């Protein structure tokens, strides 16, 4: 049973918990479904289900490239993580935007139906609190390999 103050998103073969005061949005475009949980403050989580199934390292590299094209001041660090009992491609990104240091944690792994790309972003002001929320989100993320990706 979820803790008070948290909701569970369960659809498309994935499930995760997120703070109840965050808004869920969904977009479908081409070979990608994006589910975002957006805080009333600055952090957000974005889960991309990539139906064309690129390799996780390629999905992460594309996300990092988008940051590099958008921001002049950026540092990218390799990271190690496992999600849903699977190895991930992972990078931690620091970049400057609106005179704030921003952090993005990018993780990707494969399933039978799609490649999952997870992005969590916050600012330096809320980094400690938000890292704990991100870790909780990652721990709650589950994949149902028996569910079709479009359900």
C-alpha cells in the first residue's frame, strides 16, 4: 500500500510512485511514449518508452547530446545503476541555466517491449531533497514484461 502523499502510475507495462502533488502528463510521438511527473517546484521525472528499442547507451547518448546542444556550461559524468534488476546505461549531468546549477540523472535499460529512458532533473537549491525522491522513484519503478507496451 502506498505511503500517504504518494500516488502510483500504472500503465503501458510500467509502474512507479510519485508525490501526490505532482502532475502527470503523457505524450505519444512516433516510436516514443513520454510520461512525466512534474513537481509544483522545479524537479520533474520523465519516463520515455522507446518502442524502436535503441540500445540503452544510444538512448542516453542522445539525451546527453540534447543537453549539450541546449546549454553552454555542461559537465557529464558516468554513473552506475541497476533498475528493475537490469543493468543500465547511466550519466549524471550538471549544467547552468538561469544562473542556477541544474542536475539531471539519466538512466536507460532494455525490456522485451521497449527501451526505457528515465530522466530526473532538479536545481542545486533542492538537490539533496530531490535526490532522495529520485532514489525512491527508481526503487518503485517496475516493469511488467507480460504486458503489451500499448496497453
